[in-house]
C-alpha cells in the first residue's frame, strides 16, 4: 500500500506494508534523528510531531499517518540555522549523550507553540514523556524556559499546531 505524508514540509508518497510503524518508515527514509529506544511508548526517543502534536512514532502505524504533516528534528533547522530551542539546549548543557534530545526538543516545540510563556511545571509536564538518563531534567527545563523567552523576544512561536494541547493518540503518558 501507499501512504501520502508531508515530512518536514516535503510531500512524499511512500510504499509501506500495513504493519509498518511510523518509526521504521521514517528511519527507512533516513530521518535518523527519530531515535529507536524502548519501542513500547515509554522513553519518548522516537517522538515526532504529527500535525503539531508530539507522538511516539513507535506506537503509530505509518498508515495511520496518512495525510498528516510530520516534523522530525531534521526539519527544525532546515537551513542550518539552529532553532532557539537547539541553541538553548546547547547553552544550558542540556545535551549530553544527546539520545533524548531530538524528542525533547520536539516536545518542547509543541509546548511553546501553545504556551509561549510556560511555567516550570508546564515545561516539566511537556517533557514528562521523554526519558533522559544523563541530565537530571533540570538543564532541559532551564533550556526550554530560555528558548521561550527567545521566541517571545523574536515574536515567534515554535511550530503551529492544529488544535488543542492534548497529545496524539500514540503518545503514552507516564
Ligand atoms: S522508542 Fe521509546 S517511546 Fe518510542
Ligand atoms: S542527554 Fe543522554 S539521555 Fe538525555
């Protein structure tokens, strides 16, 4: 079967089998920023935005993504200029081994699109689905708060979302 997706702004028609997971299809298409972790919806390493909402791509069939817009970390800085979130993660030492970083940044991007001035608790909630074994979470939270300020000063938001704050159906909340 075939599926039509828009990945990082590029329309794609992909051949898939009905059982293909979105995670596998994206990595097959060389979006290696989509990390394979637990594959059970626990770690958030495979997070992508589907129509602006964080989704664990290991829990979503590619066929379910028909017609959606998908953002992976590769689409966050397509021209090579780092997004303020990426800069803030670097500046705050929030990137250590980096395995969780793409998912964290995408979750944070979705948050800031809807909550340009989030509280510490709101940032922690937004990152709750993204495991990090290295940083202890303090630095990523500080980075997201700093990026929020940078977005506000620039008068921009991270990414448009189509509706509501709730996470996609494939997002398992801990
Ligand atoms: S690989 Fe861990 S949530 Fe998808
Ligand atoms: S930086 Fe290593 S898991 Fe988060």
